[in-house]
C-alpha cells in the first residue's frame, strides 16, 4: 500500500504541463520566528472550466478528456479516459456534481450515477523531461462502482505488496468497517471491522493511510474520538488514542489525519489528527513502530496557547499565534511535516516542522472558508477559496 488521502480535495503533480500562474499578493500578520507563508494566485489553462462552488480548484476540459489541478507553481494537466468524460457530462449538474481528491500520487474522481457512485482512480505515468512541458501527463485508470450511501468517509487508494495483507483497491469507511473494493468489473470487497480495536467507540468518520518501512497502515478516526490503526503486516488493530495520558487528549469527532512521510521513517512515529466540530483542535502524537505495531507516547495540542508538559514530564512547550479553534475550516500536513490550516475567514496558517510559533497570511480577496490540500510536492500546500462566487486557488509556501 502506498497511497494516502487526509481528507484532501486536489492534487498537482510535478512533471506535467504547468501553466504559468498569475501573480497574487498577500498580506501577513507580523510573527516572531518562522517566516509567514507566501501565497500566489494560480489560474487554470485556457479552455478549462472550474465547476461552480468547487472547493478543490480542479478544472475540466471534457471535449479533450483532460483535467487540470493546482500545484506548486501553477496548474498541471492530466489526461482522463473518454468514459470518465462521458460519465461527468451525463451527471446532474455536469462538473458541479464531481468531486476530486488526492490519494498519494493518484487522482480520485467521483461522479454520481443514479443510486451509485462511479469513482475513477487516475495514476499519472512518468514522462521524460523533454515531454513534460509539451503535453498533458498521461494516466492509467481504474473504475469502481458502489452504492452512494455505503461510503461514509473520504476515499483512499491502496496497492498490495509482499508485506501487506491488503488487497488492491479503493478503500472507504462504513459506520463499522474499513472496506477495500476491487476494481470493476469484479467490484468484490473485503471488510475489516473496527470492533477488533480494543476500546473503540463511535462510528468511522475519516480514514488515512501511510507506509512506513514497507508496512502499510490504515488509520481510522471515529465520531467519538477514537483513533485506531490497522497494520498491514500483522492484520491487527491498535487503539492509538487510548494511549494518551490523562489530560493530554480530549476526544471528539475526528475529521482529518496526517502522518508526514519524511518524519515517519525507521521506528519513528509522528502523526496529527483534527478533533471537533464547531471548534477544532489539532493534536500531535509522537512515538514509535515496533514489529508492525504503532505506539504513541507523546501527545500535544498544537492549537492550544497554554503551556504543556512534554513526555519527559519536565519540559514545557507553548504554542504561539495559534489559529482560533472556532475558525479552522480545513487542515493538511505536507510530507515534510508542516501543518497547514485554512480558516473560515480567508486566511492560511502554518506550523512549520520543529516550530512552536504558528504564522499566517491572508489570501488576497478571500473572506470565506479556505480549503488547504496537497500541492503534489514535499512541502507547501494549495489553498482554495471562493472569491466573488468563483473558485480561486493559491500556491502557498
């Protein structure tokens, strides 16, 4: 398994036909310590249309079977099968009914189809450096069909490996299980009930995946604040949230995950999860992996401005310039471990790796909710907001 999705909405990959972006200024609040994020507006290529109300910034050119996604320095175009273009054209509202998310290096496009949902997983094909700037990135595609009411979480795409018990397929959560769905035409499924996670409570609310030392892990958050991790090597669940010391974790609705790949190496575990509705706290857990089993031994609330004691019981950490927990609209953790937050009032915050001071910037012209997501690179993010009723994306670094 090598795919990951953290409740993201778009992916821009390095190595495609990148369109020059228009400049966009940003205003920043003064901050001591790490630099405030920069934000540059990016625009899709000519002939591509962003659906009305889109939170992802994805743009379509159905007549040429292409999709364009915002990335590190502009939009990257990708091919998609004609069958997907036809399904989108036939959907109610056409492109406005389509959702686009990222799963590792894959692009996940979902389209309503009667009582079912049709999901395509597009995998970009590596290109030579000479052709990268000349044409859209080619993709291979797999499709999946399932009842729309079955999947209650975000979608991730996984692949089997010699060290993983997972079959290849599309993964989503139901109220009680992880489901791995095989591609069409078979569309067979395998379920992993969360009842196997000791002490779990609530129903599944979000899922995430990571690969550490060739072992695949799928994390599940629940409506009651449980965080359970299923190991692809042992086939066993671990309740990570139950390992938090008293007073270090306040359970609530878990709505997002992030396990940065460059920090989860060797035996080291570093993860983030969002908890709450209305008010959102972002917790950081640190620990280790041992024989395919994750263990958390350090828990900090990165959105609390109060002094907190670290694992050793003596060192205190205080996070500063924290985003208002009532104004957090979205979050994303990039591969380098930087935590990005989009607010309800047009701003982007970042807690850079190793820092305790959050910094922030206001997106030019944005006053509403901001969605932050992967930009396809190791660090930075794409931020998207509705400005004047139109979706506008920014490359933030």
